[in-house]
C-alpha cells in the first residue's frame, strides 16, 4: 500500500509541479508583478522624432536643464496625454514614480538632474550622428525595463538619436559611455559637458 501511495505521490508531483510553475509565470505576466515595460524608451524615441519634425529638426531644449526639456514632450502631447498621467512614465526609468516631473509640471520649477532617472543629452539636432545615445537609463536594473525581473542581468536601455533602442549590459557600460563621449565631442559638445552626462549621480 505504501508503495502505491508513493507512486501516486510521485506521479502527482510530476504533474502538479510543472502546472504550478507555468501558472506562476502566467500570473506574473498577466499581473506584471515586476512592473516590466512600464517605461518604454522606444515610445520616447518616437516622440523625439515627432518633436523634431514639428520644430524644424530641433530637439527639446530648456535652459533650466534636461529634465525640463523632457517635460516639453509631455506638455506638447508627444507622449500621449498632456497631464502626465501616463506620459511621465516614458521619460523616467524603472522604479521611478515620476513625482519630481509631476511637481514641475504644476510649478514649472527647475528639475535637478540628479533627481532624473534617465539622462537626456541636450544640444543635438536631427542632423547629428544617428548613433549618438540621446536618452538613456542613469542606472541599470535587473532585466532592463522591457524584461524587468529580480533574477535578470543588470541592463540599461538606450534611445539613439535615430529613435532606435539598444540594451547595454552593465559590464559593457564603461566602454559604451566612453565611445559616446567621443561621438558627442565630434558632434560639437564640449568634452566636459559630454562627460558630465555620464557622471550625473
């Protein structure tokens, strides 16, 4: 009898465990428990292109800093709504609730660069090198925004000037950022300014 019970237990486990695992993954996907793909940098890349089309090839710029320049995409409706309900998520990185942008949307106050979770490189135009990283995650996160999960590799998402996206592993970031500084210098940005974008705390 014990042997039969053991067999039933083993067979039940072989069937039940995979079902539980599959169900868990389906639930994680349906309910998005890790908040994956809530800060789509691809959509922001498209917004930059639309903004440039409407402004003679110029990209958003604000003397208060790049945070306020990013708000121009929200105010202009290039990211969907103009009140920041959904659109602010697209100019912030994973884990950022966008509070600093929502406050600035109400007050027009300067947004400190150190409080931005994504970096936007001002001073470029539609005619600049398309391989320049225009907008990127300040910090890496497990899995990146599109595939965010606790066990994922540390990744940063980058929007290039041509609107395309790249995903850069943390181990490759030093080489990537060093190359980007050179591209910015070649595009007419001072080396000090170019390096600053990649050293913002």
